[in-house]
């Protein structure tokens, strides 16, 4: 669900203190996006944005679902995108990340 290697690399690159700031921005951006994504005029672009955010922070499973949704929207089938499933995957990924990242980075 979480690519912990990516998270560790990011923390090493920017510093553990900066990771907290990046995490805060990520959570704000994605929370806002997920609240409005069902109303997005361009679902493909909205999912692309969220996917990029997710990949940067190692939310691999969530990013994969965003990618699948983005592809469906690009094929002209935005109604087939499981928005509720995306929201659920985001919450599960977020909760797992928040419960484990400090311990994993301390190791």
C-alpha cells in the first residue's frame, strides 16, 4: 500500500523535518481534491494531479487506483471511475502512513 523505500528516499533527500512539511501540504492538497473530485470538470486532470501527489509520497496503491481512473476518464468513460473506492483507498493509505511513518523512518 505504501512504498516505504520511496518515503525513506524522500526523507533522506529533503530531511526528516522537511518531510513533515511536505506531508502536511500533501494531506491538505489531497483532502481538498478528494472532497471535490466528483465535481471536477476535467476528471482526468484531477486524477492526474492526485496521482502525482500520491507517487511523490509513496502512496503506491492509491496512485495505482488514480492511474486506472485517469485512464478511464481519458477513454471518455469518467462515470466508470469508482470515486468512493478512491476515497476509501486514500483514507486507508493515509491512516497506515500516519500510524507507521515515524517508526519506519527511525529504523
